[in-house]
C-alpha cells in the first residue's frame, strides 16, 4: 500500500501538467534567468555616465583573484572553491547525459518496431503516460530521432568540458592561499554550471523527466521483476551519432579546437604559479597569449560557439547561454587587460584584451 501511495503521489505531481506546459514553464524560467544575468553586464558596456554605477556594481560582484583588492575581503570565499563548480557540473551533466541517452536509445528502438503505432510506443516506454504527445507536432520519426541524438551530442561535449575543468582545478592550477572571490560570483558560477547543461537539453527535459520518473516508480512498485535482464549492445548506443548532420560535426570540430587551446592556455597560467610560489603575478607568454591578454577566455568563447553551431543555432535558450558567456568573459577580459597594463610597465602594448584586433 505504501509503495502504491508513493507511485500515486509521483504520478499526481509529474503528470498534472501536460508536456507542453512543463516544457514552456522550464524554457521560460531558464530564458528569464539568462536574460537577468546578461542584461546588467551588457548595460555596463554602455559608455555613458549614467551607466557607470551599474558597471561598478557588476565589477564589484564579479572581481576575483588579482582583481579583488586585499582590503575587500568581506563576503568572499577562497578562489579554490572553483573546484565546487566543476564537481557539481560533472555530476549534474553526467546525470542529464545518462538519462537523456537512455531515453533516446529506448525511443529509437521503439520507433524501429514495425508492429507498434506511435501512441503505442509512448505507452510502451512510460506505462501509458503518453509522454510523447508533445512530439506529435514534430514532423517525423526520423527527425525526432535526429533531434534527441543531437541533444545527447551536446551533453557529451559539455561533459568533456567540465571534466577537463575539474581536472585542471585539481592538477593544473595552484591557487594562492590569499586569492578570493565574491560570494555572489561563487553562486553565479554554481548557477551557470547547473543551468547551462540543462539549457542544452531543455527541449526534451520534461519528456526525459517523465520517462525516468515512470521507470523509477515502476521499479519501486514492482521491484526487480519489472526490470528485464537486458544485454547491453554498446554499438546501438553509439551508432545514431553517425547519422548526425554537418552542423553537428562542424560544431564538434570548433569545440575541440577551443577545448584543446583552453587546456594549453590554462597549462601556461598554471605554470606561472608553479614557477613562483609567492603571490607575485607574472606576465603570461606563449600560444595565444602573444596576441591577447585572456587567451583562455577566447578559447572558452570558441568552444561554446562550437556547441551553439552543433545545436543547429535554432534554440533561443542556447543562444542566451552563448551571449551570457561572451558578455561575461569579455567584461572580465577587459578588466584583466587593464590590470596588466597598470601592474607591468613592460606589458606588451600590442596585445588586445580577448579578441585580436577587435577588443
């Protein structure tokens, strides 16, 4: 009886809204959050005196490390708390990836069954919940399969990014014990690495949630007998990627380029701290640092541009993620560049802040 009540509660909460309503609500909340985070940054770029205060407030909350004066330690946390961002991101993105990948695989297999009608497919996957009702408006089964596997592809790229950043936080960067960052900046980082992976799969998140919830509820009620002994064919989980389009592979190539360049740039920055264990900062040299002050930020913009291109460029939510990344990193790069110019008399004057010959 207790297990039955649990299932009823889960069904009431999850299935009280249609998939269209869940999807609309999640998308609107995410888009509003990205706009709210980006708008103050964009306003801070406006070169009018009335916007100076906005710029000062934004910079005050965003400063960290060398940009944060030692006299301003209130409401700060150690900069090595960056590790928390990537730990959360690795676990969260992996969870989204596994759930979405499983959903995509089961959906693709069911679609391939000649004996099942589309509505019967939905019932087979979710115990009669009709989670695919939202998809009836989509053009065809092959297109539906293409779209969901594109989402899986995007989450794979995001997982590769956060895994590398997690590794770098442990083994590449050696943060000074005196380096701090604002608590609001810390919370913003946590928000980003929760919201960004979710934004990549938001178009299917309600369906995946219902799929996973139904599987979990059935397992709670029926136990192991509900879960058949399945022999996993790993090829079936990988083969759909072969059928992805040109945009996905071009985007992946750009992502890999930015990914490898950022690792190289972070290695250079990490070596500066290794060479000098004190708190004295040095001028980075080598690779893209010969052209811009914040080569690692440029590489990050490139890799997120790759993700945007791989998505097909038609999802406004992913565009908002990209705009936030570009505006946030550009602002940070300009401040870092100006700091270098003030700090070092011999700083190369030919360097730009983040984009060669532009900014």
